[in-house]
C-alpha cells in the first residue's frame, strides 16, 4: 500500500482511519515536514515542537522522532 504525502493538516488527520504501518508513519512524518516548510517553519522550530510535545511519547521516543524528522527534512525535496 502506498500513501501520498499529506499536503494539509486535514489530510494528516485523515490518516487516522488507516491501519498503522511503517508506510503510514513515513507519510505522516513527510507530511508534517512539508506542511511546516509551507508555513515558513524552520527545522529547529519543528524539532522543538516534537521535543516539547509530551502528549503521547516519552522523552526518549520524542528524541528518536525528532531525529527522524531531521532525516526527513534533509531528504524530502523542497
């Protein structure tokens, strides 16, 4: 199953209806990066948000996720 990269917060929320797998998570991360860029956020802004959001993930998980966000930022074309 292939997912397109979400282009809006609504499209990211719509992913909740799909079964969770690696492709879904990758698409969600790519979508967040793409949306952040379109809103003029910097990589530092985005990683700070990830590290500060204590809603679901613990500190180690947030750090791991922030590293994935950095990789996605570096690898997703503008």
